[in-house]
């Protein structure tokens, strides 16, 4: 299985060496990269969602932070489902119904 580092939001690969800095964002979706959701210590099943006991509590796991224990997680890329807005979903359903 091929493991790589990629954006938690859109799946865009991070190809630069080392970890992203505090202000670095994904070139595709502009999401912060140095976030808990991209860290190898992030685990939604443990207390405070972090396996690193010495790390300070971060309330917003998708916002950039200054955690000194951040290490970009290597994982297999999972394609994200594209969610349609309520209006777009209704239009698609109507087109399907009318056969357009």
C-alpha cells in the first residue's frame, strides 16, 4: 500500500520535504496544513483526540496551530465524496426525474 502525506480536506498530496509551517495552506483548497487532522498523533478515539500526552489542548482540530509535536501523517489517500449543496441536489434530482 502506498502511503503519502496529503491535505485532510481535499486529498491534495504534500510533496515538499519536512513538515508544513504554521501558515502553510493547501495549494488546491487553501485549507491549513499544520492541523491536528493532518497529524500522526490525531486519534478521534482517545481523550482530547490526541495520542501525544504532552501536547496542549487544541479545540479546533481543523485550524492551524503551533503544536511542537506535529508530525505530518502518512496514510493512504481516500477519495473524498463531493457534497452537493441542497439547491444543486434538488436540480440534479429534477433533471433525473425529467430525463434531462
